[in-house]
C-alpha cells in the first residue's frame, strides 16, 4: 500500500527499491509497525525530492487499510538511500531490519 502511493507521487523521479514492514514494540509494550523504505535516487543518488510534508501525510492515506488489517497504531518510517547501504555486508543489512 505504501509503494502504490510513493510511486504515484515520485515514480518519475525515484525508484523505491525495497519496502519492508517490521513489527516493533514501543516503550509501553504496544506493537507498531516500522516501515523501511529503501530509495534508489534517479537524480544522481539524490533523494532530497521527498517532500517531508507529503511523506508525513502518507499515514492518513493508508490508515483505512491499516485499520482493516487490525493495525491501530501509527507506524514509524525510515527512508534510506540505497547508496548508503550498498557497501554494507549482508549481516549489516540484515541487522537493519531486525
């Protein structure tokens, strides 16, 4: 659901290489989702075209689907440039998504 919205907004400028959703527990033991978006910038590796206001409003767009899936809590997001993690070892990459 995130990919659809991201590609509709930025598909002509960015490639969303991988999107992973990892369940996490907050400090009170409540579950939430952490969404990792790996961005492969098509503009010389520059993904500064991501508008923070638009990215922050993405939750409102997907909230109905999340509620249908039984996910009431607000997810957190990380946007990571693929160029930053390409040199990492497989173990380092795996640790990112634990």
